[in-house]
């Protein structure tokens, strides 16, 4: 791990580089807005009033701290290692996404902007953004791939109820990647009045750093909670990885605890070997997508390839640059989980613990069960239970051939 | 680098702006794009920008997105782009490519610059590569005598204009408005102001693009810029006209119209 600690110096928060990853590959038109966002974030981070407002909203609006639930039945099933769930599914709006949204919405108000736009895949980030827009009285437009509006129709209705304008994106693959393209096009046109509330830890600097910092509340709490319960640091912390926001939020406060293993689980769809997957770190190569250098699913001409996953929230051919760097330095490990493995885990957690996870989260559950068996019964593992599965009930009913009427 | 320089200089001596046309390679087909570009260059276009198709063109509006989709559907790769560059540079006019950064970086920065030179291309426009990230690109374009064009926007601060213009060679590409490519009913009044601000930082020629599609707009922009860039207007003709020879004729006519108003300015 000495290499890693030396490499830690290569995180340059000023230019947003994580070793060779990160940076800004965007039109010059957006540079001043990114600079403004970064400057406002740095000012806010040093402002006690901003921190108080943020903490107050997290506590009294989001419902933090989220509990750390011991999953005893799941532990038994997985060979005896103690498994804890960081219950982000219990947050207001049902996932971890709200942490970053509240932070960025406060920044939007500070910048004097009146309109927020966002992309969404599973709809969780869109719902969180629409929620914050309602709370702060901001105009809100959510871009969502047409395919995702179908498989996550419940969340579309939620966003509309909250007063957001949901724009189905019909270009390209009609999923998250293209929703980001459309949001970027809107931003480049309306940048003076509008904040782009990017929902993941990808995109140009400073988004990966800001998103990670707002989300790191999860890891900070989990670290404290597990120390209180077990008296020591966990053997491993785990999370699913699409763009990587819930994973980086949990991982980051443990990065310097070199005895704690970090494991991320990516969506392998039908299996990496089939080409129909979204496991960017396991099956991608280094390239550029959406303003950042990271691992990307792309061909030799630099064209982004379509990703595939049963989970709309992980169905993305890129990944946050800090994860790329954690992978290459050997600090974190990333593993592929297929649709079938994830859906089995979806059912497993529902039946063993009475917790229906988001399908995204189910990837982390599946991977962690394998990990627990490897690590043995003395291990302690914290999983980021990043979201609840209400939005996925229709998909799951179809998958398991459940007929609600019979 | 002299061909581009000479082209602007010659136009200046004729007291006119240069006409720059954009077309994605491989649209509507690879051979079709060669024929159309040749027609453009024979109908008064001074400089051609050949678009490298990219799957995620976030600076482009629906018209060019559609063209790029067709080009990618035709499986246009960088090899094909170089083929188009080679064919059309035989006409002796400056040929540039315009590419998002992903294809160049993936293909290989050095390889791309070398292949451009071998194909007869003289410059590359990179709309999403800020100078801050372009160290390797600067090295390779210098080494291979390729002009390096960056794009600035009305939102660019003086500090950014200074940084960008210091790293540009050939000409500065000024985006006339905040937004994506596509035809607009009027030229943004921010274009003229931006050109004036750019001139405080550099003596290089300044060309204006984004939203310029009519003879009236070309005439207007030519009053304050050294070059006028037209893209979506040509693409639209091809999208609306299935018959290639008819769209070639219509594009040739439009180029001649633009060239004529530039000479009357």
C-alpha cells in the first residue's frame, strides 16, 4: 500500500486530477461556469453558516444519520461474517442521491441561479433533484432516457408530482448516457441562469470532487457507527458502482485506513463476455466521456458503446475518475455482477431481512455475499444499502413472473 | 501552416472574409461526403472543416446529431476520415478536421496528427479540449505542422481568452452564441462583442460559427469577423433531399450565394 499512499498525493483537487484520470474535457463555453461552481463550493465549504444549513437539512429533512443495520440472517446465509447495511434506503426520497442534491441545491441558491437541470437513470437522482427544487423554489428540468422513463415510470410520476418537467431523451441509446448529453446541451445554452446538478461523481472537474465530498457523509457516519458497535474498523466496505457516487461516498473516509478493503460491484448485465454489460472498470479501457478521463466502454475510434444492465441506475458506459484511480493504484477492487446474480440477491435480501433493495443495491448485496464467504466468519463488512426497491417492483415482478392479481 | 495563413491573407487583400464550410465525414456516405466537399470547394468555399463523427456530440444540435448518427451507422472510422481528407485536399485548399477529443485520444494523439499530415490536412479544431488539458496535443501538432484551433465562447473571461489565444495557431474559432450548433433566425449580438474582445489578445484571424445559415447572416458576420463558418445549413439540405446529385447542386448554389455576398460586402 505504500504505492497507494504515495499516489494519494496525485489527487490534485485544484485541477481535479486523480493521477491521469479526471480533468475537464468540455467546451470553453462551460469553463467559466465550472470555475464559478468550484469557487462557490470552496467559499461555502469554509463558511460555518453553509455547513450549519447543510447539516440541519441532512438531519431534519433527509433524516440523517441513517442507521447501520446488522443483517444477521444474511450473515448466516453468507457463512457467518458480520454484515451491516448502511441504510441510505431510509433517507427521504429513498436513496443516497439526496445527500449531494441538498449540497448542490444550497450552492445553486448561493450562486443566485433560479433553475436546475439534471439527468437521471433510475430516477432516484431526478426525484431527489425535483424534491430539492420544490423545497428551494427552483425551476427544475430532468432529462431521462426514453427507455428509462418506461422501466422507471413510477419515478417519472413522482418527479412530475414534485413539479419538475421531465424530458424524455430519444437520441442515441435512450438511456442515462444520452440524458447526460441532453443536460449538457441545455447547460451550454442556459449556463448563466442554470445550475447543472450532476448526479454522479463523473463529469468535468469539480463535479467528481464536490459530489464525493457531499456524499462522504455516508462513510463518515458508517465509520463512526461500526467503531461504536464493534470497537474496530471493518474488514471491508462494499457498494455498487455505476457512475460511482454511493461507492465513493462510503469508500472515501476509509481510503487512508489501509487495512479496510474497498470492493465495488459493477453491472455485468448478461455477462462481460457477451458484450451486453455496464462493467466499465472490469471491461472498459481508458478514454474520455462526458468531460472526464476515466474507464469507458468504447471502440478503437473513441465511440462510446451502448451499455446494458437490468438496473437503470448502473446502465452507464463510464465511471467516476476517482474510481479509475482507486482501481489502478490497487486500493479498491471492482467485480462484475450479472443481472441474474443481482436479481437473486434482490430476492435474498427481501426474504432474509425484510428489506427490498433497489436493483442497483442488489448488485452490492450479491457481491458481498461472495466476499463474505471468502473472508470467513471473523470478517466484518459494511454494505452501502444505497436505495430502496419500491421503484423496481414492476421490473422484479416481471423477472420473477409474479402476477399481482392472482 | 502557411496554406491557412495565406488563405486568410489573400481574402484580406480582397477585402473580404473567408468562407468556411463544415460537413461530417461519412455523411450521407463516405463517397457522398467527398463529392459534396469537392463541390463546396469548387463553389467558393475557402476552407473546409471535416467533422469526425462521435457518438456523444454535446456541442451539436439535432441537425448535426442526425447527420453524425447516419455517419456512424455507415461505420465511418478515423481511417475513413483520413481518406476523405486525402481526397479533398487534392483540390489545394486548406482542409481541417473537427473532432471531439475522445476519438483523437483513443486513436492516439501522435498517430492522429501524423495521419492528418500524411493525408494533406493542415489543421484540427477540438471543440471540447481546453488548453489546460492539451499538453500532449500541443507537442504533437507542433511536431507535425498541424494548426491547432480552439473554440471560445461569449462566456469566456479575459483570462480564458488570453490562455486560449496563446495556444491557438491558424485562427481562433469564436462561437457566436451560448448553445449548440444549428440554424438560428438571427445572429447573436454577442458575436461582434466577442470578436472585439478576442482581438485584444491576438492578431490571429477570427472566424465565427454557430447558428450562421443564411446569406444575410453571412454578410452580417463578415463585417466584423475574418471568417464565416457554416455547417447545419448544408447538413439540413442533405437530410431533406434523398437524391445526392440534387443536394450537391443545392449545396453548390448555396456556397456560390455565400461567396457572392462576401465579395459584395
